[in-house]
C-alpha cells in the first residue's frame, strides 16, 4: 500500500474550519483515500473516503487534488470533541487477493482550542 | 443500534494463561478483522476473515488464534505463546469484496498481562 505523510500536530480554534493535509504521492490508480480519527483509548472512527472526486458527508469534506497526490480533510466547524488523532490511509479496494487491512501511520494530532 | 461490540473493555490476566476477547457485530458485514495497537503506535493486523468458516493470518498472527463459526462473531484468543500480549486490541468489520468499503471499529479491549 502507498504511504502517506501528515503533519504530526495541528491546532484549531473552536468554531473554525480545521483543514488537515495529507500527501500520498505514490498512490496507485485503484487506491482509495480513507480518513479515520481516534479519540484517546477508543476505537478508530471512520470519517470519509474517496477515490477521485471530492466527497462530503455529515462529518467532513474530503478534497482530493486532480493528480490524486494529496488530499485535505475539512471539518467545517471544529468543536472540542473533534480533538483526536486523525489518520489518512490509502488502500486498494477489498478483494479476494488482498487483506483489506488498513495501515495506520502516526497521524495528525488535532487540538481544538476554546 | 447497529454496531460492533467488544467485551470486556479492560482485561487482566496472569502470564501463562490463555484469554479470549469477544467481538460481535450486527451490521451484517462479511469481513472481520483483529488489530493490535501499542502505545503511540499505529494498528497492526493480527487476523482477518472474509467469510464464515474462513480466516487468514495477518502480519503478527504468532501467539494468537481465531474462529469464525458465525457471521456475527470473531473471537480472538491470546495464547501463552504470545510474548508481549499487553496491548489495546481492536476488532473491525466491513462489507465484503466490492468497492472501497470502510471498516468500522469496536471500542477495543485493553489487555494487561502481568
């Protein structure tokens, strides 16, 4: 699986948009970009994923560059409960020839401040 | 509510004892996974199962065993052969072999072996 690069930490003011970048310059054409977050001592929570197009759901928006070498997760109105470690992961679609495992790197620790 | 449950949340065992961690899902997912997380580290895949009565070793299967007798259940046994069993254990599930499917995680079981 391709590797990702994320800044180790970021701060964001409560109520403002949090923009978390991720570089995945070696991504393959059949690899998806996933975002998860993990609040301390809890299981990772799925946020959003995409292949080529930008995606939006009730939690966040995912902006993928046209060359797919980088992406940005946007939390439109960050709250204190959004403080967590955010993981950007690239992975091929689950199939009979792969495990579907997610490779979690170090992620970005987002601290939302009042 | 649909989701993944893991029990117990905290588990303490003496060295040399086998221990079984429970994972149940009512999401009708075909695939289930066990990961291990050590402090400050990402997740590592122990075992995975894409269908009932079938499972495969992940990256760190030594000292662990699993079974998949029912679609809803994927228990993990940590045997006395596992040299460093103290860790945070996470179970996940996803739909089967199609497309870019997200994995949903349970709340985790923190195992301490002394």
